[in-house]
C-alpha cells in the first residue's frame, strides 16, 4: 500500500517511522511519502490560507497550493506504477471512523491524506478530486483538533495493522473491539498475562483451567459486561440473532430485556441505579 500525506507540518508525521507503522514501512508493506504543502506556494511568505468568502472567523486553506500539490502527488504515484488512489480528508464534519471503515481502507492500494488546518480546505478542492477518485471524509471523534495530522496518525495505524504480514499473529485483529463480525461488535473484555499473582491480585481461575469452551464463554460474558458499562449503544443496535441463549441470560443479569422486535433495551430501574 502507498500512503501520501500533504501537510504544512511534516514533522508532525514522524511517528509514522516507529511502532507497527515503522515496521510495516521497513518490510515494504507500506510505502509512505510525506509532502510539505508549502513547497507549492510561490510568495515569500509561503501563504497557504486566506480570509473566507462571506466573512466569519478564521482562515481557509487556498485552492492553488492544494491543487498543485495533489496533481504532483498523483502524477508521481502513477509514474511509480501505483493506481486506484483514494483521497482521505480528516474533518470533524466527516463520517465516523470505525473499524469497518479501517478494513475498507486497508483493501485499497493507495491512500492520499489531506490534513487541514485553520477552518479547513476550500471545498472546491475536495469537489474537484471527487471527480477523479473516491473521497473519504472521516472524523475520528466528536471533538475539534487544531489540525488533521493527529487523525492521519490514527487512521494510518488502524489501517496498517490490518495489512498482511504487519502483525506477528495474523489472527490478532479478528476479535478486536469493533471488528466487523467479531463478538457481535462488542468491546473486548480484560486480558491477563504472567505472573499469576501481582501485588496480591490473581487472575480468574477459568483462564488457568485449560477448558477452551469455558474460557470462550467467560470472555464472551466479560465482553458483554464491558460493553454494557462503556458502550451500551452497541448492544442496543446489535442484530439480536448475534446473541445465543447464554448471551441472553447474561444480558438479563446485566439489566437488559428484549423488545417485541427482538432488540435489547436497558430496564429503566437498572439505568437509574
């Protein structure tokens, strides 16, 4: 996979050289190119922004530097033998970034990121390149950052770990929280490792039992408990067919009840408690 990032702060992307992403680059799974948007400015101040039409606070990133930068990035990628690019635009007004979307992006051969600053990029830039390639406008959460570079790091790490050969164990991501089809999209439960006792704290006996069926059931129940505590919305919108008889017993204990249509809802008295 090829990744291109156009930014006014190339140094912000230094973490792409470490951890799993850095290893993926070293192994050749990821071909990463970071570009300074100011290389496509021609005034002595390297200006990349201007005041917004219609008034209002803040500044808007200009069309000319972005257009020239993206044209050059695409030309270089095509010349290097890449094809089928997709534009990834980090923005608070984009669709939520999910594990499902990470899987979708991991299947693309070439991603071009446009992290913005100020009030964002002139809309005509996105509209122009949407005629040439798929565009993903992506939000990593319901909050606003100073710029999109942090979102690039988040998306890149989520995508890179799904690429073949990046994780030491190819099965590691199959039961991730939010993984499509994994655990009915429940959160993962707690995990433990050696030593068996630490500061007077042990680990659940079932994990030492060697009984794979009981261990799987315990992990499932813990996932249901954690999801109930932290993300009950995931259970509320889950397909009821994803829950077996034992799941339903655990959900009942946790204060859930099925609606006539089959989906689960929290009992009022349990929510208030």
